[in-house]
C-alpha cells in the first residue's frame, strides 16, 4: 500500500510538471520513474537500470516503425496524395454525400499521416467542399477530424497504437485486424453525428473567427499536381495488407512452408513499412520537385526523433511500475471494485488526457498499468489495447493541441470547437469505441 501511495503522489507531481513547466513529457516521465523507483525502495542502481531497460526495449520495438512511418507521411503530404484521396472520394460519393467522402478520406489518410498534419492539409479542401456542396464547413470539418483521430488511435503504424502494443506485448497484425473495424465503426458513428446532429444546426450556431472572415483561402490543388488515386493509396495499404497476410497465414500454413517463410519476411512490421516507403518514393516522388524528392529521408528524423524518445520514456516509466509491484496492487484493487474491468484502462486514459492534454502520454500510462491486469488474467492484451485506444478520445478539451489546430485552421472560435469537435470526441468517439471493445471482448 505504501508503494501505491508513493506511485500516486509521483504520478500527480508528473502531471503537474507537464502542465505547469516547460520540462516536456520526456523529462517529466523519466523524472517520475526515477523518483518512484527510488522512493519505493528499488535503490538507485536498480532504478536507473530498469529505466534504461524500459527505454531501450521500447526503442527496439517501435523506433524503425516511427521513422519509416514519418517518411511515408511526408511523401503523402508533399506529393499532394492526401488531396488526391479526398478529391477522388468526393467525386465517387458526390456532393450530396460529401461528409461521407471526407470521413473516408480521414479514415485512410490518418493511418500514416499524423492527425494534426492531416487536419492542416485537408482544412482548405474541407472549406472548398462546404462551399460547393452547401453543407456547413464546421460540420464537415468535425466529421473529418474525428475520422482522422479514429484511425490515429486504433491503427498502426501511427505512434500511439505502436507504443501501446509494444508495452502490452500484443501482435501488431492482431491489433490492426481488430483496430481497423473498430475505427471504421467509430467513423460511421461520427458521420451520423455530423449529418443528423450538427448538420441540422442553423448557420448562426457556428461562430467563425473574425480573422477567418477576412482570410484569403488557398487555391485548390490542380489535377496535374496530384498523383493518381492508386498511386496515393498504394503506400498506405501495402504495409497493412502485408502485415495482415502474415498474421492470417501463420495459422493456416505449415511452419516449414516456403510461402510462410516469404510472408514472415515481407509481413514483418519493419520490412512492410519499408516497402510502403519504397512504394511512396516510386509512386509519389515524381510528383515532388526533383530537388526535394529525397529530402524526407533526412528531414523525417527531426519529426520522428522526439516521438521515439517520448514514447520510449513512457516505456521506461511502465517498466518502473512493473518493477515496484504498483501495477499489481492497482490491478488487485480495481479487480475488487464494482467497475467493469474493461472500463478501467479506458478511464485511466481519459482522466490522464484530461489532466495533461496528450493522448499518447495518457495511453502509455494506461498501458503500463494494464500490463499487470493482463498478467493476472483480468484482461487480454487485445481488450486492454482496444479499451486504451477508446479512452484516447475521452478527456479532450482546450489543453489538447488538436483542439487548437482545428479551431485555427477551420476558422471557428473555441466555443464552437468545444461543442462540435470536443463533444464528438468525448461522447461519440469514446462511447462508440468502448462499446465496440465490449462487443469484441464477448466474441474473441
């Protein structure tokens, strides 16, 4: 019980440091791990070694994935592939179904592209679609944003799912196999929320920023500047298909099968993402200026580095939680409580995000606490993953960066953003996500 109190105090101090200082999540998590380990009696040497082991283990699990996922995302961004996917979806669905087209775009684009970046890229297109279709741009933006966030939370190779499955020890193919349909279900629920709730509000209900009324919107990207739909989609789908094929055929083919050997190599999470990057270079590179064609290979490291290190710091903290036995104590207390076990990682993620703003940090914290619950048989790693990913939408408000990205780039005041995007996240996304996780827990 003493260790549990020390952990809770350490956690509270960590969250305060994240919110009130400029130390950043990386230093805050490492300091929290160091303080908790020493205070719980692990000793300085064991504490430091445990932190280093947790840090190194997480880097080993996700380092290459984050780097190549970032390279892939930059190629999609710089080649106008995101705009091609959106334009093709809109042409396919028609102006009447523009919300569905943008939801499908968000669902696909956010698999390799960070949701903040994707929102910035797609915001001019969303406004243009709103003008052409006669539908409110804020409603369309909310649907797009929430669909981006759904795959961002549930489907690798985005960093948060990668980090969670690394901590939980879940197979990446299994996470994609179940994460994709859950993200799709959430996207459908968000689409209904947009069409039948926000779509019925009067224009006066949506308040634009004064600066937006005077802003000159960027021109639409021309057809000649965009790759074909197939070229835009191939780098996204290729690694996912290879990973899924490897997971599926492991159960169908003999272990000594030559075909399985090939699939094991091509479907390896790192190799699959490298092949997706190769496809991006071949298919999308020609649509970029020749001088910039190879630039993502080095510029991506500036983006990927902080993500890898912050995620690894979360892995180090999780390792300390396990070494001190705090996770087991929490698991026992929660198991004896009336709260359904599946809700526990969901609520931990949501409360943490509400307190410090970062969904990724919240998911890492919840994953570390869920490990002992999985080890004791209270949850399977898949159930914990789905519960944590659903909780990533809970607790969203003004201390989350995506809220301000949406407000600024869509051009609506923060009150409008709160009652459209934040309601969509906290109510529609989180509840539909945990409902889907509950259904899957009954059948798997």
